[in-house]
């Protein structure tokens, strides 16, 4: 009876793992399709739903697989793979939204149409902002003229966009556990993104984007340093990629 119960438990677990993995794969595939097909695009809510439909089933599958092993090192390897996949998924989604998402007006110019230099000069002259808090003040004023959606996307979106780096970088790269190295690395990453957006004509070079991105990532980094948060994450400790 005990063996039969164990067999049934393993069978149900295997079925659940396959179903969760299938849901995660389909969600990821649909998200990629929506990004590739120029005639179809997902709004922010749609992308968030796809992310949830990817992360939760993948997490459940990882937990089920880990619980089937009695070796603690093996469990940690499974969690490690889960977090690495999650980080890569986040990078892909962030890259799409920063450089390709039509819903964020990322396809206004074709850099291969022969007018690249002219368009780059226009982008620099009319879209670049090097004055701190200028765009932030404009977005705050937008709340007063019923443009709250635009303001939320710009302010809250920029605050949240790079927050996951505060979790993933220190976990995957041990040197990033030192605040100085993390902050310098984040500054370089965000500056690189801003410069790439300018030269690919996919976005504006705006110092306020840097301020918001950096603020969001830094605040989340130090929140995760709080002892209670560190204790909460301890069961899901992952191995370092480097070091």
C-alpha cells in the first residue's frame, strides 16, 4: 500500500511538472511571438500576465523537482537553474521593452534608411535631456492634466524596470554583494542602455531615466540587505556563477 501511494505521488508530481513546464514554455513562446510579429503587440498588462504565466508554473515545477531529491546540494542546483532561467527571461523582456516594444514607441526610426545621421541629430536636439528632474517634474505635472497613465509609465515604470538587478546580480555574482561594486555596475549598465537607446534611435537619452532607474535598483538592493529579507531568501539560496 505504501509503495503504491509513493508511486501515485511520484506520478502526480511528474504530471504536474510537465503541465507547469508546458504552460511556462507556451507563455514564453507567445510573448516572443507577440514581440516578433509587427501586426500584433501586447500592452503592459498583457506582458505582465505572460510573465506571471511563465514565472509561477516554472517556480512550481522547480519546487516539485527539488522536493523529489533528498540531496541538499542537488536541490540547490535545481533552484540555481530556476533563478538563472528567470534572470535570462527578465533580461530578454527588459531588452525588448527598452529597444523594440512598439507600445513604447521604440520603432519610430529605421537606422538603415540612409538618414541615420540626420535622425540622430534630431534625436539629440529634441529628445535629449541632461537637466536633472526636468522630465520628472513634467511627469508630476501630467497628473494635473489627466495624463496619469503616461506619468505612471514614465515614473513608476522607470523606478521598477531595473529593480530585479538588485536581486539577481548579488546572487549570481558574489562581488556584487558589496554595495560599492553593485552601485558602480548598475550605473554603468543604465548609462550603457541610455547611450544605446540614443544611437539606435529607440529611445531618449534622459538623465531623469538614469536617476529613476538607479533609485529603484539601489532602494531594492538595500531593502534586500535588511536581515528579515535575507532570512526569507535563505531557503532559496543559489550558487554563484562567478567566484
